[in-house]
C-alpha cells in the first residue's frame, strides 16, 4: 500500500538536491528555497518556489537569501554549509537558517531569514562555531529549536539552540 501520490504539474522547480522546504500554514503553501542543481561545485540555487498542493509557482521576492555571498571579506559559499527551514507557530514566522563557514574553520555564521508576504527578510548575522544544523518546532515547548554541529577543526561538537523571534540562543 502506497501513501504517496505522484504529481506531474505543468511547471516545476528545476531538479536539485539540498533544498530547504517547510509548510507555511498562514499561506497554506509549501515554501521551497535553494539547493544545488548538481552541475558543479558552485551550482547553488537561490530561487524560491511555492506549492499549493496542485501547482508550483516561482516567486520573485524583492529580497532573497544569497547562498554565495561575502561576509567580512570572506566568500561564504565554499563551506558545505546547510540550510534548514521550519514554521514557528509561537511567533507565526517561517524561518530559514543558513549555517556554515569558509571551510578553513576560522569563521562560521548563522544567517536567519523570515518568509512573510512573499518576501524574505534577513535577521542580524550571528557568528558561531556551527557548520551544520536542522531546525524543528516543538509543540510541547511552543518554540523553534536548532540541533547544530560544529564539523570543522576537530571532533564533532553538538549543541542545541532556541529561536527567540529575532536570534538564536544556545541552550545546551
């Protein structure tokens, strides 16, 4: 017995891996951002799509996350960083977080983006030792959390972070 139904819409995002997706109950749509099209090491995608259960539609936000960008003079795309996305029911925000560094272990950052009214808004950049993460919402705690890892410069170190509506705070 299969619970999956294959949809073949007329328009779809290009093939990719490593994209972030989450359901946004305020718009009743799935939001898809970014990924890699597999054509090479720098084949990063910075596009945003929505899925309403029937149709994919490419979005054209006035501001959007850029995976390949400069931070303090360092190119932050060659780091193998991750993005993760989840809806925070406590704040009513759909949050996407980019975590990563420049690959040398000398600089890692968290960049949080909020999707609202068809546009991305960037929150202040936080410097951390995090190079990979996955975010999730806890209904019991009514909060958004990030399980994070520092993968650079030695043994893997895990940590837990909590979103306060504007920034991430390490709690464990």
